[in-house]
C-alpha cells in the first residue's frame, strides 16, 4: 500500500478528500474556533464591518472589476463573506455573487445586509474555504476580505481559488498585514490573544509569494492604514476592561510600544491629546505607571493590503 | 425563499465535483456520483461533507 492510500484509507480524523489534500482534525478545530468566534460576536462584528469597511469594499471593487472580461456577465464568489460588506459592493457590479461562509450567524447577517441594500443577485451557501462546492473554472472572480488571517494553510486556499476560476479570472483580496520590519511573531501573538480564531497575519511579501505560487499574476496592489481605538477593537470581540483577555492583549500591546516592535504604532491617548510613547510613565514608579496606563486609551494602526491578481 | 436557481446551476459536490440536484422534497442537494445529500438549512445549502448524509443503495 502506498503512503498516500494508507493515509486516505485508515487515518482517523482525516477523510473524504479526493483532491489529494485531506481535511484534518486541525482544520476542523480551526473551523470550530472560527464558528464560535463569529457566532458569539455576530452582532458587534457585523455592525463594525458593515459600517467601517464599506468604503474599502467599494475601493476593492473599483480595483478588481474594471478590465475583468465580461464584468456584467461575471459570476463572483465572496469567500468567507462574513456580514456581507464586500458582497454588497461586488453585487452592484457583476451578474451574480455567491457569498460563502462557514458560520451560519454570519450568513444570516449577510442575507439581511443584502436585502437592506435591495440586491437580488446574491446567493449564499455554507462551505469550507479549502473544499469549495464549485467545478474547475466555474467562476470569474473570487473576493476574499479580512479572512486569510483565519486560514491555517493560505497557500492551499489560494490553490483552491485558482482551481475554481476560469481563464482570465481574478482574485481580489484584502487583509491585515504585518508591516515590513515588524516582529511578526509578536504581532500575531497580540492578535491571537485577542482572537483565538486568528491563525496568522502575513506580510505583504508573503502574500505576493503565495499568489505567485498558486499561480496568480498580480495586477494591482495597494496598502492603507486604519487608526483604531484599542477599547473598540476589544469590544468587537466582546472583551471588556477587567476581563483576562482584555488585560493580556493590552499588556502585550503596551510591551510593543517602545520601538513599535509589533508594527501597530500604538500610543496612549489622554483627554484628546496624545502622549508620546517614549514619554509615558516618566518619573513614575512601575506600579504607578501601570495604574496610570491602565486608565489611558490606546490608539493603534492596522495596516491593510489590497491586491488584485489574475489566474495564470 | 427558495435556493436560487442560478446558484443551483453552479453548485457541485465538494468531494467529487459532480453537479448536485435538488432532492424531490427540496430539503437537500444530492450528488448522483457519491450519493451524498447536502442539507438545505434556512434556505442556505450546507455544502460541507461533514454535514452530509449518504443515501443507502
């Protein structure tokens, strides 16, 4: 028996993939973490994403759709569509958008958002990003926004997107990235402490390499920065001051302040005026410093990559 | 609200990639090759092999 058939034949927790890339126990555990997180925070996350990311969705659509072969007749996938922020923007520009997500609570939110927008050319299904329910070359465009950092094997997901896209088909991706020069490990440790369903934030170079390998050819790429309030960011996750998740995430974020090691550009904000990171706690004992910093609001920056690439 | 016809035209079995068909009771999508039936819950097809049932011969 070859190693391959042995793996497929007897391994427990591994099953049914005919594509040569099995779904493992680790994959299933990650999907459950994602489902737990986006079910528990469905309301707060939908409210945030539909509001704060609406303009980004328009921006990505403007980058991806013009120049697409037969855009008016195109069928697009919004992979891990969440509450439908990007689904809406693309539905206004193509023939059909299929929103896929693993979390039923997100699909409910997305369906409502699309109905509110009066869009009739959207359909939804539950699926796993690595095992898509589409044939080879079935689609023209695949959108995936703020989701790659939840994927355990982004290379595999990109190969799967490549498979379902036809010739000339495009991927349009948006995700947070670790800025160049930042400590990727610390950056991801902060993210994972806040959100157990966070897998890994990539760098821009890592995204480029993964796209090349899938293979896709990059057409356009941009980065942008979003300034955020730490407490708001925590609240979206249901983490309030006083909870252990809040305290530990905040401690790590503060640890990254000297030298901005994690690349979040965090800084204390007090009474509308901003205090320079290096000046924080000057002249205070460590305990006084901790007590005073705990009351101060933190602002930080998330760096986002927008990229459109064509199937090769 | 039923499952959109346009979606049904492009959905395939995620395992064997055979186009799926609506079951007679409209409660699922069936793959004629591997005989998996994917449930439709709240009008949304659940295209997950782990949630599919397999029809007996």
